[in-house]
C-alpha cells in the first residue's frame, strides 16, 4: 500500500527537533521469559518513529514500558531530559504521553462526542459539588472541553457521526474516534499500537493521512507499531527494528530497508 509521502523537513510546520524521549538499556522479563533485552533508542520531537518486527519481538511490551503499564527490571526512561523513575500510566499522561491500543478500547454505548470528551479528563478540575450545582469553574471547563472536542471532531472529519453511538460505527471509523480521544488529551507524544490493523486499503489511507495531518498541524510526536511495511516506509521518519526482544536495526526507512539483518529476520524478499 502506498500513501502520500511525508513532506520534506524544510517544509514541515514543526521541524524535527532534539530527542524528547530516550530509552536506555531497557530489559523486561516475565519470570524466566525475556521480553526485551538491553534495548536503547530515542524519539525526536515532532517525528514519526516506527517500531517494527516479527510477532513476539517485544514491540507492544516496549510501548507498555513507555506508558508505565510495565516496569522494566533494568534501564532508564528519560523525558525532555529528565529521568523518569517508576513510570505509571497516570504519570505518563501527566507528562503528555498518550496511547491507543491494538484492540479498540472505546466506550461502545457512548456517542462519538462523549468518547472524545472522555479524553479531556486531565483538564477537568472542578469538584463533584461544582459540577452538580453547575458553578462557574465547572461550566467554564465544560465549555472549554467541548470546544476542544468539537475542534478534533472537525479535524478528523467525523462531524456527521458526532452524536452516533460508537457501537454502530464501522471498524475504521471507530479507530478514528479512538485517535480523536487520544488527541483530546493534547499529548506531546502519542503511542499507536497497530493503528492500521484490520483496516481495508481505503481505511488505511485515511488513517495515514490523519496521522500525517496531526503531526503537521499539532506537531504531535508519534511512536507507532505497524506491520504494513508500505505504511511504515511511507510515513515514518525513523524506524527501529526488534527481533526476539533485541534491536537489530535503527535508522531511516531506506537504511532499515537495506539492512541485511532486518531483511533476514523480518522483511525477507516479500517486502
């Protein structure tokens, strides 16, 4: 599958900057099973960074380490130059690291708008009583959160389904709503776990376009896991390749595509 090539660095609204996220010598074990072994790489601000590799290579485990679902036995995570010890999902969210999952995790009985509003939790500070009695702070936050949610809905071109219950939507639109909910948290770094999985060609093209548009419009840094090599090579700035929990390649799409270790372990002749 081919999508529109990413803009050249000179024309980007947010040029790629210095590393915003650094993973240093990360090792993760479950009992005697090694999921990740001594993996190091960085993510530069405003870039689209892909993680690829065969099934079981440790890709999702690495995302789980970044956003605090898993705690590695060895290694360090540094965000904006500050070492983060004991990362948790709440701490990751407060730092500006958001996440989507391989399996859609939306509130299926709620509308599109309500799902995206749910992503604004970090920006809601009114107490229960302030909300119950609709006091000024509660009304102000509700207005601001709704305005942001509507902005995202318009940006993702889903105005026509804003009041639709999520369970009634086709798979591709549900994935777009999930992207919208993640964007509602105004993340600096957005982790996407197989955002194109299960999509047809048209849905993949739409999702690729929105990832590129979000990166260009908001300057959001992306870290994504994806098995579609056409997608990875078209939209990524840099790619890190894992195999059996170890790094076997890291570089630009062209460098990775021509890396013999990566070809032997993953890409093969089919790609």
